[in-house]
C-alpha cells in the first residue's frame, strides 16, 4: 500500500469525470434488477449513482448484450414537442413519439451492433424492412438521434413496412405531419422490431439526464416524462410477452417522479420501480464498502484490499463519541458523491498539514468547511427550480444561528423578512424538509427513543409541522455558520 499522501484523489463526484468509476463500480440492486429485466424505472436522488449505472449499461461488453443510451443534454426538445398528439388524455400526448424514438434506438442496435442478425427466416424479412425504412428515411443505417424528429425529414414506407389503411401520397410523410399517423406507424415498426430481436440476446435502451431543463411548473415537461414512462412499460411488457429480453430503462430523480400524476402510477411504482439507495452500515451496499474499493484502487492499484481502518484512525473517537465513519455519514445524504467529496477534502487538508499515517480528527475538522460549501452548492442544483425563494429561507435558518430550533423560533425569524410575509412559515419549513435541509423530531413509540426524521433516509416521510423540535442537516453547519445546540 502506498502512503496516503501519494493518492491524488479518490475519484470524482461526477460520473462523467470519475476515472475510478469503471474499476470501482458496485453491483447495486437497482442495476441488477434492470439487468435481469425485472425493473425498468430507476429512481434516486441527484448524485445517488443513477448515471453510473447508465454508463455501466453502455460500456459493458458482452457478445449477447446490446444497449443504446439517450442523454438529453443536446437533445432537440423543440422538435419532440411538435409531436404532441391532440385529442388524447394529457398523460398520453407524447406516448407514441417516445415509442417511435425507442423503436428507432432498437433499430440502430439491430442494424449496427447485433451480429447474430438475421437469426431466423422470419427475422430476415423484418430486418430488411427495417433497413429499407431507416436508410430511405434518414439516409443511414445509423441515423443521428437529433434528426429523428427533424420536421422536414420524410419518412418513407414501402414493401414489408408499408402502412395498411394509411393514405400517404407516394408512401411518404413528413415528420411534422406524423402525429395523426404515428400509432399505425409504431404498430408496424414494433412488429418488425420484436420479430427481429434474438431471444438469446438481451437488448437495453436507456434514458438518462431527464432532469436537465426541468421546471416544476412546466406542465409539458411532466407530460413528456409520463409519456416516456408509459411507452417504456408498453414495450417492456410487449417484449416480455414475446419471450424477448428487452428492457427500456428510465433513470429519473425521485423528487421529480413524486410530482408526476397519472393513471397506473402505483402499479409501475410497486412492480417496475427500483430505488438507488445506499446505506450506512447494513441492508445492501454501504458507503464504507464503496470507499474501500476506491482506497484499494488509489493506493494499491487494486492489487490488494485497503480497508477503512487502514485509512482512518478509528482508535480516537470524534466529538459525541462518534466513529469517524459515522461522523462523515451523518453529514452526507448517503450518496456516493457526498462521501467521495468529503474524503477528497480530508485528503486535501491532510496534505496541507503535512499529515503522516492515517487520517485523524484534525484533518476531518479542517475538511468540513469545504465539504459544507459543496453540499450547499449541490442543494442549489436540486431545489432552485422547485423553491425559487429558497435562499431567503436559508437566510432565516442562518439568523437562527444553531442546528436545532422550534417552529416558534423559525416563525419569529421568518416574520422579520418582508419578502416572505405572504408565505406561511410552516409551508416554507415543509419545503426545506422535502429537500432534507431540515428534519423533525419524532417521539418514540412502543420501542421508545425519539429520533429525527429525514426525507433522504425515508422518501415516504411526510412533514410534521406539529413537531416540538427541528434540526438542520449537519452537512450545512459550516456553510450556514450554525452552532451546535438549540436556537
């Protein structure tokens, strides 16, 4: 094992920049469930590891597995919006346009990746029909996804892919004129795609970065997401019914999913949804195990296991008789990016102090300020579009000056801010609870022992304004300049 000071870092908080991601990937239950075609909707907080799973699907190499990924940082939403159907329930306005996009993704896999094709006589005819359609319509076997809904594109139907009962002059239709015909178009393309899928192979079409550009009050955005989820379920079940290993995997922030309302949502939640969750000690994958894999890679190049106790001096407790691991976990949202950032900050301070041996209490104390600033910046990305005035809310918290407070304390400080007089302080506090900025004290039940309830630990938890005590998440202590204790 190298000296700790010889490590440059323990990875990055962003999956795109994390050079250790591939070597240190953890087989999370959500990944396994999607891989086995058991679940299609993968939910998690920002930074919980959804993109890491998405990238694993796209980068894994297996001769019998094929994947295509959509990430929408450069996707032409304005073209997709033109595909909205009229005269249908709002939640289904984009159902068929998403289905068409998914089918095109599968056609790209079949035409460009799957070397087993055609695997049967029946699939040979369907593969030829798909190739004729894609090449004639888009000019390539592998069209650019940004051109799929380009309004001036002409879709051309002939031979085996000719659309029954569809009166199109010259067997052509411009994409901008597609919505009235798209149901029939999808029906024919879907049949050829399902025939072509080799039952011995696994096929995945994945969607990530769906929160980019998200606005809580944007009704069209919600309709688009609902349409995608419903289209994914429809094709997932159609593939299953035909004995094909097909999964349309949708990665979505859980707070966004909670704001969606549509028929059959509970069925999808109960049967086809899996959360990306991490644990402190037991009940699945732990953050300690995650970091141990990174320590091992950074300090022994993966040739030997480097345990947590080899890096952190756990012989000396932190204040309140906490272990260093507990002290760090309490300041995270139990997300990989949080503990990676905290450990990187500790390493930075350790080097500045000329540290020797293991990480000690002082290195952790010095790292808390930089980590707290990071957590506050992360909050901005997540809460700003939901609660536009959240910075004013945080000023109220800063005025309280301590981690613990009562609703009366909060209401008094709230009333002194003229910009918030039209908002009930309990409503504002509830919104901060939704994003785990604060938690509330829950009295002990039969088992005894009161505890604080945090949304990041229990996504189903609901705010209780009647609680006798509230607490700011310890990770924000330094950034908001708070003291331990009660206001």
